[in-house]
C-alpha cells in the first residue's frame, strides 16, 4: 500500500481441496503458516493452523501503513485417509485499508 494508512491482507478460500470425483481433503491435513521477512506489521499465523473456507486475515500492517513483506507456507500432511489424485481449490488475496 502506498497510502500511508494501516491495512490488512486477507485470504479467501472458496472451497475445500477437492478432486474431480468430489473427494475432499479435510482441513486438518491442509495448513498455513506465515513467516516473517523482517516484517514490521503483525502476522496472524506464526504456527501452522488448519485452513478454513471463507475470509481469514493473514496480516495487519503497522499503524503507518508501511510497505512490508512476509511469506505464506501451505502444507499438506500425508495420511492414509487421503485418496491419491489431483486436488484443487481457489485462493484469493485482498489488501484493504483499516
């Protein structure tokens, strides 16, 4: 953001990870964490958390709205419950002023 106002970064997950047959990977196997890259603002997921459908705030900038950077790490845990195949979902990101 270049407005000098506090902002947040939000992720929206449209659906669970799903294959073409309709099989779903439960959220407990699909996690997210954020990693600081000399981040000035506040990261909301510094340890692995289940990814849930809908909007999730990932980051809130400092009060000056300083430019910032961080890394998102998505992990899929192996399990005997999971069927092999191609799974997908849609993830969108939004930056909004607070």
